[in-house]
C-alpha cells in the first residue's frame, strides 16, 4: 500500500548552476515565429487526430447502433491522463543515480551539472560489464536511499513558502485541466475548492466550478462558491472558535437595541468604538468624528468580533439575571412612592395560627393546614442588578458603552397612587362550633 504521509524532512537535491544568456530582439522574434508555427501545426495535427477518433465512433455507431455517435465518441475519449501507477525502484535506476551524483561531485565548481540522459550510455556500458553479484553489491545500500528520496519528494512538507506556492499552482492547474476535460467528455458537474492552511503561504483561495455548479450555489445557498472558499480559509487558519465570517448573512445593521437584534441572533459584538455615542454614522453631524470613525474601521482598531460559545452562554446568563431582577423589582412595586409601605401594613407578620379560635378545652383544633399556617411571612429584600462582564459595545479603553434602546410605551396609570387592597368579608361561623374554623384571607 502506498504511503500517504511521511515524517522525513525535505532536503535539496537539484544542482542549479545554469548559465544565463540574454537573447537579442532578433533572436526573440525568430523564437516567436517558431512557436507560432509549432502551435499552428500542432493544432492541425490534433484536429486530424480528433477527426480520426470521430470516424471510429461513427463506425461503432454503424456496427452497434445502440447509442448516438457522440456517445461512442465520449466512450473512446474517456481515459484519464493521470498516471495510475509508477515504476518501482530497480537496481539500474539506483546505479545510474549514484554514478551521476559521483560524476557531478568530481566536476569543478561553476560548471553546469550533468543530467542522467547525457551520460546514460557511458553508465550503461559500465553496468553491462558487471556481473549479477557485482551489481547487487554496488547498489545494496543505495536502494533504500532512493526509496527515501522518492518518498521525500512526494510527501514531505515544503520548507520554503515560495516552493509551496509553485507546487500548489502547478498541481491545482493540472486538476483543473483534468476536471474541465472530464466535464466536456461526460457532462459531470464538478466543484473544486483549494485554500491555504497557514498564513505563511502565498496561495489565494482557488475555486473551479462548472456552470451548473455555479447556478446551484447561487440558487440554493444564496452565496457564491468563492464566499465558501473564503470561509474555509478562515476556518483552516484561525480555527473553529475564531471564524472570520458568520455562517449567516446579516441583512441589516441595528444601532438601537444592538444586543437584541445582532448579539442575540448572530453572537457578534463591537470592540473599541472610538466615539462617545454609539449610533448610526448618518446621525453624526461632525466631520471630525466621521473621519475618526472611518479611520478606526479602516485600521482594524474598531471591529466586529464573534463571541465564542462559552462567552455567549455567559452573556446570555447575565441578560437572563438582569431581566429577572427587573421583573422582581416591578412585582415588588418599586417605582411608586408610598406603595411599599402601604403593602407592608396589609401583610401580617405574626403567625396566622393566633387568629384561629381554640376549643372549649383550650386545645387548638386539628387541621391538615396547621403546618402551613405556622409559617412566617418573610419581609421582601431588594436585589441588586448583576454587573455584565461581557459588553456588546466597548470603548477604546475597554470600558462598556451604553447601547441606545427605544423606550417602551408607559402604562396609563403610571405615577397614580394606588391604595391598599380591600379585604374580603369573612363568612359567618356557625354557633354550634362543629365546622372547621375559617381563615381570613388577606
């Protein structure tokens, strides 16, 4: 089974000592004409070969007549140009590599190194003159070295970002050509996305997609494949907790009730707001403040940030506690002067058991409600509002900023003094004393 990864370090193996020659304008013109003539002749030969293949497809159609001529033409052309297998390491390759390296080591510095094709004849004569045992002894230690060298070239991680860039460009280009040809032959719809996994690399997000795949993303996801590629790049570089883009698109920006419309739905906060008031830029009348705000956004000092799952859970719990505090304060009557004192006068603080009449023998009557009637009414205590540790909008020095909220419509009886509650009239007890005593309802 072929290896898919390796832990071997990448080492240089090429000798780059080529002599540079700068061509003249006349030589460049001659080369241009030569390349143009080659292109025309190659295109003519390629078209002739395609006509031959199409003629063979017509013969298959005439012989079998089960499908169209185009079907048989695609059947003939449906062969990938990607190599499915490679030759294994043999002793001749090992000996040739070993001898070429020895000959280049003996050459003087500054001289262009020899290629294997240039000295293959001389090496072959020496190889054929050796016996079988001599060939094995000469290549015994070099076979493992050649296997490790091939594995290193194929799978070892690139040390230089520029090498990784060129490797990615050539490999992705080859995949694009194969995918384009496959789509032309078979009509298969393909989408291929390649992004870098570290910020040290130079490659930009690459997307290959056929026409129907493009329409699919636009119609079903309402985003382009390039948007998906950018998010994949952000995910690969920053990780799942530091995504650069939100999964859903924010259709509108809210400044009033920012925490409810943006933070609650999209888990996004604003950091380092430079102005004293958090509002829409259209509501700012000062050109200086507009310039400061624009510079802060352009430089990245002011930015949106997506809360992590733990931070959002903490913020949501703080919002719940704050809402619970406001609800308890409203239920206790805070905000209406004199109401709390009046309510305290109507709430009994002694045991309700004292209002129950005793029997003739002085013992209290037995009742299932006795344990409940002995409980005391605890006085109400004021609760303080929780202090939020995570603010949805922060200033340049990290302090929390007030987020404007739209005022709710006030109650019609706000500010009107309310009197004490009226007691219900207690029902009359029978003189016989056979019935259970009745409790006064407060």
